[in-house]
C-alpha cells in the first residue's frame, strides 16, 4: 500500500487522459445529435421507418416512395349485402394522374379506377357497387401501394319465425297452447309469451307497443329471443332487433293483439221486490238473491248500514271451478237483531230499535286476475216501527234440587203400592163404563138462550157520545127551519 501510494504521487493525470481527446469525442457526439434532430424535423414520419429498416432489415416495411398515402377511408369494415361501398384516399407528394383500387373476392380480381374530386386534387374516390360477398381491396398510386383491407358483407337482420304461447288463468279451465303465428288473441289476464328466431346473432332486441314505447326482450341464445307479459289491453306490436354488427331490421312486421273480455258478474235481489219497506222491529225478513258470471264467482258479500254505520258479512258458497250461478235465501234480521258473519263464521249480534233505518245491498266478485272489481246490486231500505206483539218475559229457571239418595223399600211398603195401583185401575174401568152408557142414551134438548156478549165500557161511551152529537145536530137544524118560516116575506 505504501509503494502504491508513492507511485501514484509521481503520476501525472494529464499524461494518462489527454484533455484534447475528450474534447474531440464530445464534439462528435454533439454533431451526431444535431444531425439527428435536423433529419427528424425534415422527414418526421419516415424517420421511424428508416430506423426500423436499419434495425430490422428483413421486415416487410415499405420503401420510401415519391407518392405517399396519407389516409384511406374507410379502412375495411362490415356492410350489408346489396349496398354500395365507397372508398376514398388522400395522397401526398408526387400525385399521379391515375389511381387504381384492386378488389379481390371469391369471384376473382378486379381493378377499379379512382377518380379525383373536383375540389381536392389530392383526394380520389371510387364506389364498389352492390356488394354481395366479402372482399379485400388495396390502393395503387404511382410507386406507392397500400396494404390490403377486409370488407365483410353481412345479410340484414331479419326475424325468420314468430311463435306465441298462451297460459290461461286457472279459473277459465282452458289448457295451455302454442301457435306459430304473430297475431295474439286471448282472454284478459292470460300469460302470453312471444318467441322469435333470427338469421344473425343478436346484440339487442326490443318490442314496440302501439307505435309508442319499447320493451326490452330476453335473449335466450344468439339467434333466439323471448318476451312474456300478461294481456291487459288490445293494440299492436312489432319486433325490433340489432345484430352484433350494429345493423337493425328495417320496416318490421306489425302484428295485431286482440283481447277477449271476461264480463263483470251480475247480481240481483229477487225478494223482497219493494225498494222501501216499513216493518215492526220483531218481524222477520228473508231476502233472496241471484249471482251470475260467465266463468266463475269468487266472493259474495252482504253489506248493510244502520243509521249510516256500515257492516258486512261474508256469505259462504260452494267454491269450485266454474261456479257460474249462485242463488240463495238469507234471513236478514229476526227477533229484533241482525247477525254479522265473517271469514271464520259468526261474529256478533246487532240489536234493532224503533226508528232505525236499515239499508242493505250485495257485492259480488269474479275470479279475474286483472282489473278486478266488485259489482253491487241495487240498494234496499227498511224502516223499523213499533213492536207488533207485546214482549213476553221469560220465567226464571227453577233451581235444580239436589237429588236425595233413594231408600230401599220394605215388603209392607211394596204391598201398599200394589194395592193403590189396583184401586186406580178399578176407578178407570168404572169411568169408562159410565161414559159408554151416556153415549148410548139420547141427549135431551135444552132450551138455553145464548148469552149476550158483554159490551166493553169504552164502546158504550163512544156510542153514547155519537148519539148525543146526532141529537144536537137535529135540534139545530129544526131551529134554523123555524127561524126561516117566521121571517116576513
């Protein structure tokens, strides 16, 4: 270490690294960097290709040409069959007099001449007419050729088949069915399912109702869609689809929707026929009503109001499939009371009094699923009067006496009882014999005058008052006649 330090102390760094050589190397690097900047400023776009070709000499990089393609529109894509495909190119540099578009397809190769636009001389355009199949194209302008671009021709999306399935409400009793047609005809409340099959793979599907609003459909597979709903209204619908390429079906078919009506139920009170009745409180009133429906009844309810207080009773009836007619008699009130019934049976009693007004009617519902309404009968009124019969008070029940244990009878007591029974039998026989004798004898006629019925005191008073009033009238008339005769002529 001491020897190394002594050697380094005598070494001169200028002799080892001369400063002139370092300066010359620095100048070389600066000139190279400035020339690179100058070249990139002049040939900015070609610089990248130049570097690529320098580092990758075996790659398929186009050589620099005098004519350069700035932009091609469109660079391939997807179109519908039977449509035209326009191609436009913008050139730069040496613009040639003619530009060609080479089209290759399964049918073969074809070259089309591109014409310059009148306003812009560096832009050329050509239209490939009525494309039916996919093809590739490339552009040749002077010493420059572009790469090939793919154009895919796709048929327009179309709904190939439509089927409709019906799931009717259970109360109708109809089996489920399916029809291979787009028109819908079913009863109100039916579950309708529309299924469609398309030619192209679908990205989006909607159904348009009455040419107003859309409803999205369920995509089961790339070529199958489904839409389900409950039928409530009539109208029209059309199916709108969009495939994975973004194309939509033009002028879709419009189908009709017909709805069969489930008519409302009908209810009528047959008895009593009078709308307004005046009855005593202790009278009994029995009503009879008739309910009808075209498919089936669901509930029957008796409504009544006493002095504007509303009550109701749910009436029991045989609930089954297709109960279209129901006729029943019902005791509305009896023994100064009306009974209220609920779902679980009897609820409570409501007492009636003189001066009350009772208004009653019947409500009926059918088994429809949608637009369910309760239909009511006409309203009937009852005005309560005084009791027709006097009220009879029930006697209180006698207290039950406790039974005493029976004693066993002796022989003497048994003999006495037997003797008593014999005596009773003998007496009965004697009486029967006497009756038979009396029947055989002819009865004597007795001149008995019928007793006069006793008159009530009140009737006597009324008759006496009438007689007095009649006498007074007669006397007054006589006096008037006498006065007229006495007057001088």
